[in-house]
């Protein structure tokens, strides 16, 4: 799954266009590397998302095309 879509489905970022812009501006890194929105997310990847003054670090536990709102938090684990 594309990184921008994963961020939206997991509800780490509210909209896919915002996720795409964050990737384009170099605010998201995977396993220590800044990546583009087209990066293919895999289970075990470590994401770092810099939004505003805070940085969120998460590990990907699950990749799914659609997820209910209640189950979205199960797709990742905060590090």
C-alpha cells in the first residue's frame, strides 16, 4: 500500500492530500530515510512523522485497504 494511503487509512493523518503534501515536504521518514508518497509500506516499517512541533514515531503492525475507525489504531504501535 502507498504511504499516503496508509497514513489516511490508519488515521495518522486525516486526509490523503495532507499526507501527500507531508511526504513531498520531507516530513515523513521510513526506517530513517525520507521517502515519497509512493513508497510501499510493509509490516515492520518504522515511520517518523514530523507535524508542527511534535514528532510521532510508529511501527507498522498491519496493512489493510479499509479499516473501521475503531480498529484503525491496531494498524500501528507508537514507539
